[in-house]
C-alpha cells in the first residue's frame, strides 16, 4: 500500500498570504513520460478583501468539491493531484493527466454534464513537469 504524504506551506506571494499544499511524491504509475498534460482547475472566490483568503463557507464549498473531483480524476491513474494553491481570491488545483479525453470523461462523470460551479479548467502540455518545479519555487518564495 502506497503512503500518501503531503506538506503545507504558509507564507506570502507578492505581499499577500498564500497557502500551498503539495504532494511529496506522486503515485508510482504517474510519470512525466505517461502524464504529460497539466490540468489546472481554478475556483474564483470573494474571500476576505484584505487577505484574499476564503471565508469558512467558501473553504467548505471548495473542500466538498475537492472531495468529489480528486477521487474521480485519480481513479485508474487517469490523473494525479500534485498541488493546491490558495492565494489572492483564487484556489488552484494542479493535476498531471494522461490525456484530455479520459480527463474530461472523469470530470463529467463526477460533476454531471452541467456541473454548475464557479470553476475554470485549463489544460496545457507540460512534459517536463515545469509546473511542479514552479510550485516548489513558490514554496521557497513563500518563506
């Protein structure tokens, strides 16, 4: 059985509070050669006008969403979540994915065809996993 370790980093990015939660290691089946697509799910929230952090109600809504979407996307190693960043009125979930089609199917199955949530989805090529490197740099910058 694989052990799943995460770390949390609190600090500032561009003078505003930031919370970064990231995996220490991705599952064995998720590698740069097989998971070259970077999926970013962005949830814009109102939050606190000074800190840019979500209210407890917004945090709960985003937590409920995460509990729904992550198992669906990680089923059969279609994707793997590697980081969650909360900063300046936005929460970002970052995944490495095998391909666009299976990822879209997983999302549709989890949310339904009309998934009425305040989210935007972006998918890019990232065969070098540079987004993961950037997260690690952000963790360094946050301190």
